[in-house]
C-alpha cells in the first residue's frame, strides 16, 4: 500500500488501491506503474490519499540507472467514482479521477 495520514482515524495508515498495473514498453526500457482505485462518494479521506501520493511520488517520471543503461519509470494514480455517484471534485484533484474508460485511456498516455 501507499502510506498516508488518515485524518478521520488520526493516524498513518495504508492506502491499498484495488489495482496496480506494471507495464513495460516492449522495445524500450520504459515502465508505467498505474495505481487504480474505484471509490464511492462517501470516501472522505481521498484528498489525503492523493496528497500523500503526491508527496511520495513528487514527480511523474523517474530515471534510474541500472547495469544495461537507464530505466524510465512513470507512476500515475487514478480514481473512479462508483457507478452513478455524483461527487464534487476540486480542480486540484480532477486529473486523478476518470468517469469512463475513454477518459481513462486519454489520461494514461
């Protein structure tokens, strides 16, 4: 999981996304790590989870040297409201949310 401070419980806890995908570009040393978590509108600590994700992964792309060159790693987080949920998302967090798979596909590139 990804650690974060849960304000409701007043302690550090784990955010465990439902899905974690590791993808490799077939012809390059490039990887994409996607954390994806569907949420309901009642999930109040989601802003804290995003804030802590940003603190841990303070940039979207990382270069790591290894024995055969450099690895390029991109890390992204995406959240989806439960089907039919209407939630108020501030502009600051909008880039992390997707409503449908067309929206999602446009954000992972």
